[in-house]
């Protein structure tokens, strides 16, 4: 065995032994390399790769909270959460995505919004992350997909909560709608805690109370297998549902207001003059907020924004109108309070009023004859107020307007409120670089000219007259409570100020408003009801100044040039319980168009109350 | 057959022990990886036990018959193997796009596995026959013919990995017997000339695999996925491992082919570096023991055959583990005695039998 050559076979074992020695070294080296690599993977990179294996296995899944409900003052649900179904594909589980997609589309029509399987999201390198291919499929299609789930590997159905706006169009402007947070919103400070896939309120209460309604996300650690199937829940934090909001809105009254308009455009607000709470607020035309639930289509959005009647605008707070004759209350209050007139001051109206070289006309061409303040308000004599305007001057009117809440926001809990415009001498100089003309005060005194008010401002001022002089904050929200009913925040009536008008003078105005409806020559005579005494004032807001001798027949005037018809009132005379404003856009002259709507609302309200008392 | 008592006295229990301990660990590993993979029928680890038993029978046959008789029939064995490969190319079963299996009496068999052993035996015979004359270019042609036939048949299946494996075995044995330097230069340069040609001949998926080997992240979902998941599985085992049945990569099926090609990854994940070290040491000892047998063989064909069989096992280990830890491309070479597979197990057990054969006859051999 000692390396000598075998004589017979010529086998030189020594030579091969040397070779084997070399091979032993080579084999050892090879094993050493394998060892080194295993050392590197298991010991040096062990922790890192352990993490990667955990990432494979454990998925953190966010659980979105349910958004808070919105209820009316009686607890009726206005906004609820419903389930919507999305279809997603897990690329890894599907293997051949195109195949699965074809099968899916053969089974049912998924709609045009279906994402193509060519989409780059399928090649993101994250094979276990589901890619959503279509949203909001109906239940029939859901059933088809579910029954064929074995033939559709990788196809998963996600249940997504969506908002259901129970009252649809009628409350769209109050409740608003929700949508995916936009890139620009994400950049803003108020959305600092939000994530890119969050749903946020975009409009109305949904937007204003978003912080309360949204709730807190929870999360789950789920163990999944290679095809993304959930095997175990390893732990998690439960989501906290959003707070519920209770509004002062009365859903039934809201419905009455909505129906009262029939198909006319305009706005109606009902407030409780004793508290400032908003009981109803309608703006027409409107939109269906449910359309926004899963993203509105491009066409749908275009249609809404292109509509000249501005269905997306809440006319009650964002519409700015000349107050017309409804403004006479304010001018009268100022004149009384300044001691320029008493309730007995009489002025002769012959239908015209001359100021410099201009002639202003009363709406009643023949004139009212000799009128005192009561009749001037009740019969809405323009000439009487032309005189008051001249006596007061623009700045005095503006001062009182400010005290009645005009010219600044009422602070209602809705986004998009406008502040209106109360002109002063200084304002005109600043705005136009021109001095104030005396004639401008004349038209201002009857609520025309530069003055612009929002319907909500106007109604709030009338509430102050109705309740004897208190200007309340407008309260749309009653309270915010947790999902199980604990009160988080309560919104109690809040006095903003007392208007600087004495009780005696307010009573003069209140009586005049009673007269406007309940005396035979009053402009609101159409509203006289036997069983209750409505007190109110009509108004006509000019859209443009019309040539003076056109026909009074509104049908002849082109729709968009027609005046807006206003009516503000409170009921009853003694201790009023509701105050109501109605504006019919392009309704033509004051009383005739708005009165029936007001009547329907007032009657509707009292019928509702009677029914509620019975039960 | 009369049994020489000296044969029993010299029986190589160590080799048998090493082989059976690897088989045992392999079966345990199959139990763990199959735990959550059950798809009906017999569990794979049970089947593997059966293959080991069958292998042991083959092993007994392989060490009972004097290896010189076996080598005398080398060309017959080779011819039978070629016949089987031919049969595969005509009647073989298609799986995963390649034709590798022959179904005989309900058993699936992979003749290419048998070919690995057959080429070792036939080369032992061939080199022995030509030793005295020295090796020249005429021998090269004969060698290329012996290698070429099975090579082409296996490439055609297509099974590039196994075909290359044959080339490596032939190369190792040629180097071992000491073919001239010119011979080696021709062999290597011929390979280098053929390599680009090869590139155009091979199938797309094979090309893909080589590219993916060079950069696994190139296609993390497709071919690279296997390697990435394997590396994650092995590395995440750490020092101590995750414990049997607790390997998440394995049990949650992130790891592909975990009973055959990636069986080692399962083991590394569940047993960690410590377990891997033990297994690797057993493998190392087995190779060393095989080389020792070759070294102590009394005659040339015995040494050659022992060396060839040892290289068969060694390259199987190197390529398979190299593949699962990402230093070799993904080719379907099972880990010897460890991966699931009937053909491979039986052939390897037969090979171990040949090693024992050479080992136990080293003292009684009369030249």
C-alpha cells in the first residue's frame, strides 16, 4: 500500500494518492465557501432576512373606522353607512392576470371604469398587494363573482363602506358629500394626520365636522400564506368609529320646505327665533350627494358645474342678494332709534321722489297718499323710505346693518358662507375711487343698489326683531356624541348681541310686520291665515335695473332678467316660534310667487307640530 | 454466492451510517415541509422511506457483486441507460414542459439519474482499459462519444442541469486519471467554443434562468422569485432556526419546490445555522470518506469508480446548496440522499453500495 506500482496492472496508487490529496483540499475549499455563504446569510444577514420573512408572512392591514352618522334633531338618520363592493385581483394568486380578467368579463359586464390588466399597477413588484379593478359592483354581479370564485384565482371582493344620504337631494347642501382626499388637501395643515387613501368630507357638514366624523383607524396584523390568504389574526387595534352629529334640522320640515318650492329655484330657511337654531335649509336646484360616493363621473361633474342655476351652491349661505323691501325694517329701526321719526311721522307719497335731477318711483305708480310708518312698512311704500334714507345717510344705515349682523358671516357651521356687502362712503371711495352720490342712498334705503345680503343674514336679523332684540348665533349643529350616545360637545343657544333698538321701537316694527300680512292693503295679504297670524315682509330683489316703463307682466321678461322674490316672516305674532325666509330666484314680483311657498311651509310646519303633539 | 467472512469484517459501517443519517434527516425534513402541503395520497416522507428501503436493496446488490464484475459489464450498463434515455424521448411523460420520466409498472423513473451512475462506471472501465497506453486524442474522441450520446439525449428533454452535470463528472474523472494537458486544453476550449452556440440552442426558459441567476431581482415574480424566497428562508433561520414545523417560509408556502430542489432551504430555515452545520459536516465526512475509499482502493478501476461516485455526490451537494443559497443558477439537481425523489435516491444508494463494494474489498483483493 505504500505507493508502489502494481506490477500486473500498472496501477500507481502513489500518483493517485497525491491527486486525491489535492482534491481533498479543493473539496474542503468548496465546503468552506458554502459554509461561509451560509454564515453570511444566517448570521450576518439573519436579522434582516428574518424581517423579510416576517414581511412575507405578516401583513399590517388598516381597518378603516366607520364614519359617524348624521342625525336630525329628532334622531332620524340623515346619513348612514352602507356597503359597497369592489373587485380586486392579487397578481401572485392570479398567475395569469389577463386570463382571469377575460374570464371575469365573460361572466359579467363590470362597467367601463374597469382597470385594464395592462395597468402598471400589476407590475409594481408587490405581487401580494391586491389591485382594484372595479368599484361599486351591484349585488347581482357580486353573486356571479362569488359563485365562480373557484374559477377566478386571485379575485377578491372588498367590502367598502360608503355614505348613504337618506334624503338625497333635499339636504345635499347641508350634509355635503365625501370623497377621496386630494393631493392639495393632503398638503394642508388641517389634514396633517390624514393618509392618501382617506375619505374626507368635501362639502357641507361632512367637511365642517370631518375631524369628528372620521373616527380613528385601527389595524390588524394578519398572517397570510403565499397566495395572500388570511390564516391568523396575530393582534390588532380596533378602529374607533367616528362621532355622530345631531343637527337642529328637522328632516320632516326640511322635506316640507323642499316640496313647497315645487320645481322653482331658490332657497328657504327656517329658524327658531328663540334660539337661533336652523330647523330647515333648502337650496334649489340641488344635487344627489350619493353620486359622489364612489367618485362622480366626469360627465356628471361637468353637468353640475355647467348648470347656470348653480346646483352645487348653497344659496342660503353663499347666495348674495339685494334685500329689496325686506331691508326697510332695518332703515325704519335706524330712523326710529336715531329719533328722526316717530311712529306717527307722516309722509306724502305721490308715486315719485325727486333727488337732484333724478326721479325715483314708488312701486305703486299712483302713490300711497299720506302714509305713516306703520302703513309705509305694511304697504311697502318706497317714497317713505326714500325720505328716511336721505335723513339717515349711507353710513348710519351701514352702522345699523352691522348691528343686525349684515356684512359679516353669521358663523354657521358650514363651509362656503359669504359675508354680503354693506356699502359705506369710505368703501365706495376705496373700491371705485369715487365719492358717494346722494341718490345711491335713496336706492339703498329700499334695499337696492350695492347692498348684498345672504338669506341667512336676513333671516337672522328678522329673528332679532321677532324675539324682541336678541341676535343669536346660527346653530346648525345640536350636539356631537360618541357612537354609543355619550355627548362630546353640545351647542347651546348663544346670544351674539342685543340689537340697539328699544323694545318700544321693536314692537312698532313687529306690529307693522303683522300689518303687512293681516291688513287689507298689506303686501303680504296673500298669506293671511285665519288660524294664525303670520308677520312678514315681502321684497323684490332687482337682478338688473329694468327700463322704467316695461310691462309688469313677469311672463314677458326673460327668465334670467326677472327679479328675485323674497319673503321673510315669523309666526305667530305673539311669542314667535318659527322664522322663515323664502327666496324664489327670478320669481318676479315679491308676494305673488313666494307667498304660496311660504304658506305651504307655514301650514306644513303647524300640521307637523299638531301631528307630533298627538303622538 | 459464497460470502467471504472477511467481507463482513471489512464492511464499511461508517459510510452506511453517514448515508442513512442524511436520509433520516431528509425524511424528517420532508415530514415538516409536507405537513401543510398535504394534497391527498401518501405523505411524501412515507414514500421517501419506501425509496430508501428500495435503495437499500439496490445497495446490497451493488456491494454484494464484486465491483470488478460490475465494471466488466460497464458497457452493458451504459447501453441499457442509453436505451432508457431513448425510450424517454419517445414515450416519456411530460411534466413542467420537459420529458424526463419513464413510467414502468406504475413507477415513475428518471433514466437521466441512472445515467449519472452509468457514466461513472463506463468511464472507470474505459480509463482502465486505456491506462497503459496513456491518453491521446483518439481517446478524446471516444470520450466525447461516450459523453455526447447521453448529453444530447438529456439536453433534448430538456434538462440542461443534468446534462451539464454529466460533463462535470466526465471532466473530473478525466482530470483524475491524468489525461494530458493538451487534452484538457482541448476539452475546455471546446467547451468555450460550444458555449455561445449552446446559448442559441437552449430554450428560452433556460436562458431566462441563467440571466436570473446573474441577477435574481431581475424578475422577482418569476424565475428570480425562487431564489429570493430561498435566501429569505435560509437567512431567516438565523443561528437557532425557527423550529421544526415552524418555518414560516416553508409552512406558508412562500418557498417553492420545497421537497425537491429547495429541501435544504426548509432545513436551514427550521434548524438554523447549527442544524445546517451538522448536516454539512455529515456531507463533508461522507465526501472525505468516499475519497478515502478511492485512495485506498487496491486497483485502478476501483479507485476510479469510488472517485467517480464520490464526485457524483459532491457535485450534487455543491450545485444544490450553491443554488439554494444563490451562488449557482437554478438547475434541477437534487441534494443527494436528502431531496425527495425515487430515482435519485435509488441511484445514489446504488452508488453508495458501489463505494462500500470498493471499500470492503480493499484488503481481500488479490491482484
